[in-house]
C-alpha cells in the first residue's frame, strides 16, 4: 500500500465524518439552504487565494522538475478553474469579484490557511504535499461519491459543484498529487514520515472544521461586541 493510502486508511474515521456532514449531504440531495452555500463560496474563495500561494511555494521548493510541474499544474487548476467557478457562483448571488476577495474571513478559514502557509514556508515539498492532500483528495472523493448518488435535479448550483469535483480534469489533478506525494514520501525516513502523518491529520481535522464552519456560518465571537468590550469584561471591571 502506498504511503498516501496508508494515511487515508489510518485517518478514515475523519474522512467518514466529512462525507456524512449535513453540509455535504445537503449539496448531494439539494436541500442545503442557499444562504449557507453562499457563505461557503465566500469562505472557500478566500481559502483558495491562500491555497494558491501554498502551491506556488511548493513549486518553488521542488528539487526535481517533475515535482515543480505537478505543483504548478495544481496551481493553474486552482487559479484558472476552481476560482473561476467560485466567481461565477458569486456573480449569480450578486457579489462583485472585488467584494468576493474582500469578504470577512471566518476563524476556521483563517486558522486552516495559516496552518497551510506555515507548512509551505517552513516545510519540505513532501510536508507541503501531506498538508494539501486531505483537501485536494477529499474534494475528489466527495465529488465522485455525490455524483454516484445522482445530481440534485432541483438545485443546479449544487449539480455544477458536483460535476466540477467529480470531473475528469479534477480527478486527474488529484491523482497527480497523490502519486507525486508518494514519490516524495518514499525518500523520507521514519521520523520524517511521522511528521507527514501529523500534517495530514491536522489538515484532515481542518477539513471537517471547514464544513462545520460553513454549516454554522461561523463568525468571530467578538463581532457584535461594542466599544471593544469582550463578554464578561464589563462585569469584571465593576
């Protein structure tokens, strides 16, 4: 079994929780409230901006041309395909492209992207690949799984989303990332592989947290606090 498959099997319960999440299931059967999908599109666009930076750093750090090419192809797919779909969704919601890029970032989106960026700046190409896998691979698995169940006929937005991630082009990019990661991981020792496992686990946790964030339309707990007073501070000051 490849190391990527080993990690996926080891952390299968997290993948199962993502597949069963009500947000994901709501996309599949068309019952997800549209306002939650709109919130998700805004947050995922902000996520993809940082994801693109991570892929660019990974390409720059590649020691072999093949590694550089794999990450560069993923970067192109992110910038030219995924983000274009999000902009199209936003336009249908009446959100201008400039406003989409300036949306308020939710706590989980901020935390997840900072985890990825920290790995990209400090880590090796193998470590970056381990951090990226749960997202790229997870979306590919979700797309295929939802497509197998049939597209929601009454919600074309969600049907398009499913087609995007179940499509041949996206699946090819996922396969390239998995195969490239296995090549990089094969060069690592036991201690390094333990780090790869930990990075994969943290990103897998963030994947579930991202869906939960979108489901609850998460906000910063201090957003409605006036005059910079946090809950409990006024009482404590008396």
